[in-house]
C-alpha cells in the first residue's frame, strides 16, 4: 500500500508528523521532509507545526481539527458557529468560534480561522454533545451556544453585543434556563437573563 492509499484511511484525515513517521517506519526528520514535499504538491495541507490534514479525504470536515487545536485544554464548538449549525442564525460566520478552558486567542490556518474564547470549566458540564461526524468534535446544543454567547457579551471587550436575528423555532427556553443556573455569581446570571429576554 503506497502513501496515497494510506492517506485515504480514516486515521489520516488529521494527523501528526509522529503518527506519519510511525506508520511508515521513518524518523521524525525524514517524515517531516516527506510531508513538506507533499504539502508543496497540494497532496496534503499543513495546519501548524507537526499537524497536517488531507482535505481530499471523503470524511474531511474543517471542524474536525478542533480537538487538535485545543491540545490539552477542554473545549467545544459554540457561539455563532454552533448557532448557525443549529439553524438559529442564517448568517454564516467567517470565523470558527470555540469555547475553551485555555486562553482567548485566534489561530489562523490554511483551512480557516479559529477564535477561542475562555470560559470557566464549571460551564462545560452540560449542554455539550459529540457531533455525529467521521471527524468527531464536541459542540454546544443550541441553548448552550446562546448561553455562551450571552456570557461572553457581558465582558469588558463587549464581544457579541449585537446578535443577528435569532430563529427560536426549535429552541427550548426551559433547557436554556436550566443551563443558566450554572452561571455564578447570581448577579451575572441575572444580567445574562436580561440579555436573553431582549435577544429574541
């Protein structure tokens, strides 16, 4: 089996230089050189140092890279990205937005721009599921995505202060309010609830 056939295997949608080197029984240095040559020929795409993807793979999904970009931090797809995927907003965000326990940052890659917003680990207990994809990643439910968005909008930088028009057809207010109870302190909980009332 040659390298191009192997790249069509599920484990080579997103992969590290180390995984490639082990598969082909070569040194990290040799693997890195081989991968760089393949990237120059557009056979594969370099995401960042030691991380690659096969965008031609039939199971490729941009958001499948999220677990790799998170590294050791917890996180999941949320905010406007998740709201769009749940059909709550029609506007397609130009940036993929991720909730994380790590620092707030933006990562630009060849397959997209990823914006990470820090939230407390206590807020990662509920309202998050694995997305049904061959490239698994975690994503907030619609109610959790809206809660996260309103939560971030209370911060000093005023991110997400102006939301697009929301479609609430399949939205559960009861589920949203249950998730809201995880917010502390109570004054912040009340602030978010007021924003929720004006958002729909």
